[in-house]
């Protein structure tokens, strides 16, 4: 059930709009290469990893705000008392390099995926707590088209449907000026723990335009499905370009990350 009509749809689409390319879908276990004009800059996201006493691991991906370096964001988080701030992404096999499956310039978020439950594809519901300016409904439409996993939308008051279905809570708010998007989750045995996956969209930093906010929502929701960053500038998972839509490589990674049972 859609909660309301987004009046921001009519706003002019800004330069963040980048047409989806259609590169050949081919798995590759190495970091992708390509023309610099088609490549995102080095991944400057900041990762937090906290092993827990119950055997689970908490992980968060923070996207630095414009003008904030990764080192500055690390310092800010540490001053705020955040434990487990990682110094180097490449040493962990995270970031643009990512983990297998790797398709073209896209990759999976290491050790983060959804269980199937009783379904042929994992069923993930985005429970929307965000404000009117965030087009979570529209970003979800993109991810619903991805093969291998089914992404649905619900206004948060409807609750999580249960029955082996998974839920991601999506919030917006004024979270300071250091980062504009955050996805956090706990995992056990390489799978997301139900009820632990949260997306936060920062009103204070992200421009209040349809294009910018759809881009950031698409990016963080992609993480919540199990994707890491994309090394190409034609994907909303790129860093820091943020087009509005996923690329065919992102879809291909999800298709391999969640193969049909028995294949």
C-alpha cells in the first residue's frame, strides 16, 4: 500500500541522472578495470565492524558527506564513541573490490545476504519511516526488477509480514553533517539477522531534490539487499557519483548471489 503521492516527482531531473548501460554480464573474480571516464573514484566509504558476544557481527557502511574525507569521517565517528571503525577497506575485501560474485564493476557485500526462507527468492520488505521528500517507493521499484530477490514496499505502520519474509527499516532525519547515508546490519554465518537491517537517510546533508534523494535511497537500499559499491559511474552504488538507478551489473550480482534453489 503506497502511503502518499510524491509531489516531488515533477521536479526537474538534475545532472545526477545517468543512463543505464548494458555491459556484458560476465563473472570475474578480480577487481574490474575500465576507462577512467567510466570508473568511480576510490571508495571513500567508511566501514564499522563490531563482533558481538552472541556470535553475531554488526557492520555499518557510512557514506561521507560532500567535502568530508574518509579520514575525517573516521575521526568524527571515533570521537562519537563508535567502536570498530576500520582504517582500510581494501584489506577487508570490502568497498569497490567487494566479494564474489563480481560481475563487471559490481560486487557483493562480503558476508551479507538474505536467507530464502520458504520462498524461491528471498522476500525483502522496505518499511518506510522516511519523510515526504524521500522517494523510497520509487527506488524500491528499481530493486523489485532485480532477478534473484524480491523487494517490496510498506509504510512502517503496516509492520513486517513475517512468515519467512524479511524487513528493512528506512529512516530519515537530521543526522549531522559528516555523512549522508548509512546502512547497518548484524549478520550470523554470513546472513543478515532479521530485524537488524536499517537504512538512514540524512536530511541535513542530501540536497532536497528528487534526483539527489532517489540516488541516495537507491544506494542504501542496494546495500540492504547485499550489494557493495560499484566501480562504475553508471550505478547508484557508485562512489561518489550516485546516479538514480542500479546498473545491469548490480542486477547480475544479485542474480548470482541468490540463485534459484537447485541450480
